[in-house]
């Protein structure tokens, strides 16, 4: 056989092999559609977290998994997205705790007021064996596998237009918009326990309501305060840090179980790294960008540990009583678990500080 014919045969075989390999890779590629709430990829820690996850998964899997990121700017769409995850139309969603509650009412126990002394303690609790146990309980009861508990929007703070809040007595007589809308009854109980009158107001109406004096104040993370321009219609902010709320990063369990052990590990490890990155970005944004903006507009007060202890003394028992009545014996057991996890995290933080 002549040399030109041999070259032609090898060329044809090579082309055929390339086509076969490319077809095999394309056919074997898993599609992972990941949805989150924040639409701006460079402006929010949530969007950045999703991008980190996409990069790590696609690189780590060698292209065996392709991640498609989609974002919605409103919580109104959350129920439909959760249903899409259940049906497998969307593989994964970084869900707010508010949409998680209808599926898993026990998640309200993480909303205990004045329970976490710092971000480090909150992160430790959710990343500890407590978080692993709760994730497994969620999977068993809802079918959603949990990849982790990313930061939602940071600690909640208290603003008002009447007076500086430096003590528990300063809260008395104020009208306050509850922590979320639709209203979580737990938040209503906390506001009442603090001596203020809860007045439910939808988020789109909050700016005008504060401006016109329909309510004196509200409770939200600093990010939300700036997003809603609430600092324009309030005069005082107290860094109460009274609530830490997380996202719940869910994934369709059937889709996850269909993966090889290696790809499962890549998904889990990538989510863990992305969550850590998101927390870091959130903290940097708050300290370098958000707090300075607030400082230019509002009078800031940071309560002492003793002052916060007084807030906790009245708010925590009221919240606990409400949850135990609502969730029964199982809820009471989970409250004990989360309080134990918080205590252990506090001790670890003190040990590291020595």
C-alpha cells in the first residue's frame, strides 16, 4: 500500500475518532441549572457565589457537568422555582429561608432572636454537625437535598425616625414593621416582646410608609436598608444584630443520586467553597461599602454586650414559647439542639480568641 493511501486512511480514522469522542463527551454532559435571587453577577455575594460554584464544577468535572446560572430579582417567583426543583426542571436553587418554611416548618428555629453573638458563631453553627443533621432531616421530610446554608443578607438591624435606641426602654411605644412580609408570626411575637407595636407593611410600600409616619421604624439587614433607600426616610440605626438568617441551597436529590461518586464529591466540595467565598464577599461589601454609606445618613449606635443581653432576656423566651406551641415536642427538641450548637460555637470562638 502506498504512503499517500496510508496517510489518507489514518486521516479518516483520526477524523472519525474525534467525531466519536466529541459526540460521547456531548452526550455524557450533565446539565445543572442553578437559580438564585440576585440578578447582578458582580454586585451581590449571592451571584458571585453562583459564579464560583459554576467555575469549580465545570473545571473540576472536566466539562462533564455544565452549570447554567439563572437569576430572579424577586421572592414572588420562589414557590414556582422550588416546584421546578422538585420536578427536576431546575436542578438547584439557593432558596431564602422564607420559602423553605412552607416545606419545612422546623426551619423557623434558626430565627431565634439575639441568639448568635457574631458572624463567626453563626457560620460555625450552620457548618457544624447541627447543620449536617438538619440538612438530612430536610432531605427526609421534603425530598430536597441541602448543599449548605449560605449567607442571606447578614444580621438584621433596627432603624427608626423617632429617637436613638440605646436600651430596651427606648423601644417602648414605637410602631415597627415586622422583619418580613408576608409576616412570620414569630417575628410579630419578638416585636411585641420588645415593647413595640408590629405593623405589617409590604416591601414596595415600606419607603412611603416610613416617610409618611405610618410606622416609626423597621428591621432589616443593612443591604436591604440601602436597596430600599430606607436610610433616606429614617434617622437612627441600632446595630442590634438580633436575627441571622441563611439561605438554604437545595438540589434535586434524584438528579444528584444519578451522578457518579466523583461528580457528587465535586458538587458538594464546590458548594462548600462557594459558600465560604460568598460569606467573605458579603462581609467585605458590608464593611467597606454599605456601613460607610449608612454612617453618612444615619446616627449609628452599637449596643454593649450587657445591653444586648437585656434584649435577649425578653425576646428569646417569647420566641421560644411561640415556637414550642407551634412546632410541638419535635420543635422543642430542635430548639435545644440549635441552642446547644450555638453554645458550642461560642466556646470554640472564645478558645480561638485566647
